[in-house]
C-alpha cells in the first residue's frame, strides 16, 4: 500500500483505486499487532537508475515498464507506505523487494523462519501481481497462506475474481477481512488458522 498506489496525484492510470482498502487494512494491522502477530510490510525502493529492479521490468519484457500515460516524478525512490498504515518501526518489519513477489531477492523467508511463523496473511495491491505472486511464493516455501478477498485489490473486477478463484483452488485459504479478524481474535471457524 505504497503512496504511488494510494495517492491519486502520484498514480499512473493503470493502478487500481487502492485508497478504499486502507481502513480495512489498518484494522487488520491493528488486530494483528494486538494479537501478537508479526506485521511485515514490503515495498519497492529503487535506485534512481532502477539498476536494482528486476531486469524483466527494466528491459521491456513486461508491459509495466512502459508508463506511456505517466509523466510524473520517478516512482518508488523511497519507502512510501501510506501514512494511514505507517509501520511501527519498533515492532514491524519493512522489507524492500525488487520484483512482484515478496520472497524473490529478499530476506522475508528468514524473517518468517526466525519468528517461527507457519501462516502468512496477505493484503495489499495489486491482487493479480504482487499479492498473488507472494501467495504462490509463500505456498511454495511451505507456509499456510490466508489471502484477504476484500483487503486485496486490482484494476479489473474480472481479474480480481479470477485470481481469487485460482488462489482458493490451489494456494490459499481466501477469507474476508472480518473472517480474518475473527480468527486473529480466536473466534469463528478459522480461529486455529494462525
């Protein structure tokens, strides 16, 4: 939930309106902290030449390297997590990532193993890029994955539903924010999930 995705004046047109997710995500973050669950943020932070970015982005192998409709300031030059869900730097972990998935080229797996985490809860944007890729990577690393159906967003409702269907069938337990919150509080049918 970087400002590049949540602030309309910074956002290229292909980015979804992620701003509406912020209150729900803030609620899950606060519930997680209060329940003793480690909160981990991932973000893009690149050198001004983007030399540390996934080469597939830089070399034209993916369409997202071409922001023809965007002529604003350089994107992702500093940690830009939306202020409404700002990390608590004394408790939370912030990990910079070079690509869609939060495991590729990062220390996320070490952080989770050192904290003895078995289940990850994923929320953010975009569902069919960063969030879905991270869910698949987490599954591949042997973690149980909980994916928020209404705390992940993308720019196309059909793609949102398709991604949720795929994740539900093969990679994650897909729950609503309220179901996740109840589980974190020790209530409801998924209480033993975390």
